């Protein structure tokens, strides 16, 4: 009996093991899991399926990788977090030179003079992790790789399932490949996470001519490209187990398992990228950082006290928020050495375009990517550890694409360093390109600061420099970079600090004022009659300054002044007010309220002294685009005259000339050309119908004409601008015009009712009434009901609705007015239909056509008398509907009312005299202007009396009498 029990037990164990084997448990615990029927509890965790053939193929092709794999611990969650950690986008790929390229590229639509080189980008995502079947050393995964050649495109988004595997059009080629394989980990190379995958896709077919394998691309055969099914693609990707300064590179190779004689074979592809946002970074390169930053802080010239540096607890937050935009590279204006040395872009390897700039680095940008910042505070001191990647971008490269690239190159610098609140300096060690585990390429030092003091020569919210660590043979001149401050961004940076602006050019601005504002009768009239942007009553003085700075800010297009005969392209300009008086940036009570006077309400004075009418101001004038390439940005500082609406400013230009010219120009101030005068005239805020609502800008150089930095004077006139109060007026016009529509529609209804009552009490009247006229009026009332358009005040309402805001739309009384207008339009429409129904040779009462005429006059009188504020949201490219160029102008507001009055007079004459009398009166010699009326269509009165059949005199007399008494 015991033997029977033992036999049953042994049979049960074998049966259980057999079921486990059939269910896909581990066939080789050191290699892979075998596919089988997953259990119900785990079937939902894996979307992909893995066939036995695939498993055997993976075991064969990935044997070397799996043999070197270390054990995956059960408690280790990294194996199942790879879906979120091991993806990368916009990495770089290159292919070995051979006879078998993998992708074609169509460049026939690229301009012949374009020197922008196409980019070879690659992105990869883990799409599935098979948690139900794993071994001690590996786990099955699925992935998707997309690679391509593109000029301006990117591969940020994962292609959706079922999308085309090959996309090709001029300037763009993309191939998507699906992969399945295993994930493992290795202790080699300081620790690696490895993906070994087999791919399947439709490869573009090459032609037999090795010198021209993509002939079908040149024939523009995009719709049906020749494709070959290929499932013999091997991809091996290697990631560092822990990302650090010297271990941050993602490397991969993709090879074809087909023989070279096979048409599907392609030369080996190499892939490179760096850590992404989700990757964990480990700070641990103290020795390399100490080599660059010991002793700390490094004395680079910024710590001499001339610039205040941020030392607060929000360093990491400010640094992370400031990297969203490109940094400007400062020219080597202090360099005095060989041309090769002074033209170098710091530690980066330059291309021909950058070298051709001769040290000016025009349009060269710098991006900070993948920043990692950890800040700690102990009592009153604070410190931070920072890691980032600096990427230099050539002018030829698409900057939007470059910012999102992840591939390492000689234009990237991986960095790690320390920041301490004692000095406010961020000192970092920089490693060029792909680097190595020993840090032999870490030959640069980066010093970075966040200033809190600003001036006309210091406009950077973040500034820094690259230095060479070599002391005996310096490889490059220190390269400076900066990010210019934007007033609207200050509140986001300095939430606890108080930045300030130091004025230094006010005396020079006073000289410009005296030179450009001589005494004249015109200036006296201007000061007495017109008002310009000025300080208004507000909660505090700083609030009043902040409101004024909004009015003085310009974001508008302009044209040369005077306007050229040939239509020249418009110029976009932006002028940001950086500071106004003691106010820096904009006023936010929680940030820049520093004194008790900020809580005291500000009230304007009736009389100001001459000095009180002048306010210190600093601004930043920029010209996006290529219209004024030498004036990419001008820093301004000077005086604003509240009484005449003019700014008198000293300008400092960020010039981009060769390093030789910059070095020989001894009168530069911090590398800036400050011998510039700028005068800006603002339009008045009142009586705008007397003066064009445009601003005028004058820029002139004070250098001699033979000076290489001299430029011809520039005079610009902006398109019409709006001030803050006028923008608020536009928003409130909808309510005002709604009330006017209610009043005018009510007047129209009264006129129609009066005509209906008149008809009821004058049943025997005869005259001519135009049914077409009433029909047109009925259609006019029906269109707003059908289309939703505004009634009566069409033009004014359209402008108001275009600039409606959320608060305006939410206003309840505006909705009430709108509903009242719709109701009155409906009543007017129904009454007009009733009038059409009751007209039976009845005359129009004077009150009707006079009242309706007045209704039609009111909108144009309103348009003519109101302030001619232009619509800032109007796109003036649509010149055929430009309200300033066609029918919708002051001419229309005059011509249409005159025409309406003329028509009213004509109707009155027609109603008063009748057709026969008009036809007898309107003659030109013996020729009648009106034909005789047809007796066949003369309407006879219903139920004629005998007296009326004998003579029509009584009827005519009665009609005349009624016409006399109709009022």
C-alpha cells in the first residue's frame, strides 16, 4: 500500500512537471523561456506572443549575449521598469561604407544653394515586457525602432500599430522595424543592460547598380515603392546600468543576418544616444569634478563684485526653468591671437559655417539638455549637485530639431559639477563627445551664474563660460554664453529674490532729449491738447508703473518711414520694457514688494515739475527675421517724457563682426556698440482721430562713416497700435453695441407697428408700395436668425466678438442683451411679414420710411463718431477685406447714410405725387424718363360706388386729404 502511495505521488509530480513544461515554463533556466499557453492570471500582462521558432532563433543569435549575462534577481524591479527607462528618441545612426545602404533619400526638392545637411535620426521604444515567462538571466520583450533621414523632421512619437513601415517623400525617409527578443544584464564595461532583438520589416529594395541603387526614387515612384519582407535583422542595444558622467552613452548595432549575396542584406548600422529624462543619474565623479573646480570657487572674473549673483534656495528650480530656450554664444571680442585660435567655438568641433563666422558666432546657439539638479540646505547654507549636456548648434541646423536630439557628438559636452550658496558659482567638469570610462575627454571647465543685478551691459538671466583645463597649451579661448532676460519671465524665476536694474546712461539720454526736442509752436500745442501714455491712479506707485510699462511695450509690425513707393516687406519688431523708474520687470505684490510705500495708493497730480515728467526707462528692442540682421537685439536705456509720449534712449547693439574688428574697436563696452541713439514716439491716447495711432522709431549711429561698425540711419513707422485701456474698450463695446441694437430694433418695430395701424385706419388709400422693398427688409431680418450673424450693427459687432474673452463670454448681462436682440429680430421679422400680408395698394406712412431710414443711419453714425481703434487681431495679409483699404472705411460711413437719405427723399416724392404725376414731371425735352403706366394692370377698388364710377374726382380729393392728415 505504501508502494502504491509512493507511485501515485511520483506520477503526480511528473504530471505536474509535464503540465508546467506544456504551459511554457523554463526549458533552459540560463537562457530563455519557452512559449506556451499562459495562465489566466498572466495572460493580460503581455500583449505580444512569442512563438517557439522565435525563441529558438533568439537563443541561437543571442547566445553570446546570454552567456555573459548575470542573474536577474527576483526582487529586482529593473527588469520590469525597462519599458519606462530604456527608450530614447532622436538618437544618431550611421552606416558602414559599403555596397548595401539600408535607406534611400530624395533630395531633388532641396535648393541647390542650401548647405543644410540631412540628419540621420533613430528612436526606440519598449512596447511589451513578458512578465509571465522569464528566466534567471533574461526576460522576453518586444520593441519598436524607427529610423530615417530627414532635413527638418523628428521622430518623437512612437508610430501607431498598423502604420506604414516605410515613409518617403522629398527631404524625408522613415523606416519602422518591429523587434522581439530578450533583456539581460551584464557586469561587463562597468555594468550594462542589454537588449538582443530580432526584427521584422519591409525593406526598400535596391537595384542591381551599386553606384545608383535607388533609381526608383529619382523616378518619383512613392506610391508603390519596391519592398522586400525581411525578418533576419539583429539589433543589440547596450545601456549603462547606472548613468553617470563617464557612463551615459547608449550604443547599439543593427546587422543583417542575410548573406551578402542576398538582396535583403545591408551594411551594419551603428546607433548612439544618451540618457533620457526618465533615466536615473548617479552623481559620483568627484575626482573629475575636483580636477576642474578645486579650489572652489574658480576665479573667472565674475566674482569681483560688479554683478550680484543669486545665492538662494531656489537655484535648481531657476536653472531647470531657464533651459527651455536657446542660449546665445558671445563673440570672442577679447581674443588677440591667431585666427585659428580666436575662431574656435570653445571646446566644440566647428563646421565650415561656424568657422566662416570668424569668431562672431552669428546665429550659433547653445542648448542645455537632460539637466539633473539635486539641492540640499543645512541651516543658512545651501549646495547642489548638477549634471547636464551642453549642445552647440550650427546656424545651418534646424534649431527646433537640434534642441531635441540626443546623439553624442563633437558638438556635445557632458558635464557634472557643484554649486554652493557661499559664492553662487556653478562649477562643472565637461567631457566632449562620447567620452570614456576614464574621463580622458573631460578637458573643460564650465562656470555658470544666475545674476540678480542688471544694467544696459548686463541683460542675462543666466550666463557662463567654457574654459580649457590645459595650462601649458590652452586649446581654445574662453567661450561665453548667456540667456537674455525677458520681463514677462522674471516672476517665474525670482519668487524669493529681488532683482534690480542699475541706470548708467541717463545723462547721455538727457543730451539726446535736448537735441531732439527743441522749442516749437507744434510741441506747445501737442502738450496742451493731446495726452500720451502716463501714470494713472492705482493701488500703489509700482502698480501704476507696471500698467504704464504694458502700454509702452510693442509687439507689432512696421514699415520704413516714409512709406516706400514699391511695397516693401513689413518688419516685425518687439520692444520689451525691462524697467521703468524703480520697477524692474512687472509688478507682483508677492515678489517685488519691498517697502511700505507699495501699499499706499498712488494718485496722479494736477501739476508736475519738468523732472517729474521724465521717467527712467530701460528696454530691449529686437527684430526677428532677417530684415535687420545687424540689429538682432538692441539694449536701450534713457528717459520717457510723459507729456509728449517720447523716449530718448541710448542703445547698445549686440554686434556680430569678426574677432579682429571687435578687438580693434577699443570703444566697445562689454563687447557692445553703445554709440547709438534711439528715439521712439508713441501715439496719443486721446483724440486719436486727429493723429495716426502709430508709433515711430528712429535709430542712428554716432560713429563716423568710415568706421566698420557704422550703419545708416533707420526710421520705422509701426502699424496701428492699441493701448491697454483701448483694448478694454473693445471688450466692452459688445455690451454697448448690444444695447444700441436693442434700441434701434425697438425703433424699427415701432415704425412697422405704426404702418400697420395706419393701414387699418386708412382702408381706402391708394398709392404705390414696393413689395420688393419690404421683401428685402424681411430677408434682412431673417438672415441673423438663420446664420447667427449680428443684426443692425454688423461691422461693430464683428470686431467686438473677435476679441471677446472668457470673462466677457461668461458675463450674464451680455447674454441677456444677446437674447433680447434675437427676440427683437424675430418680432421685426414677423411684423414685416404681416406688413407684406396686409399691403393692398396702401401707402407708406412718413413715419415708417423716415424711421426705418434713421435705423439704418445709426450704425454708420456710430462708426463715424467712435474712436477709430483698429482691430489688433486683424490679419492684414487679407488685403481684399482690409477695413482700412476698401468699403469698410470712413467713406462708407459717409456715403451710405447720404444714399439712405436720398432714397428716403425719393420714396417721399413717389408717395406724395404718385406715378402719373412723376411721369409727367420727369421729362427731358419731349422724352419721358418714366414710361406711361399700363391700364391693364391698374388695380380697381373693391365694391366701387356709383359716384366713383362716374367721376374719380372725389376719390382723388379724398386721397389728397388723407395724405395731408396722415401724420
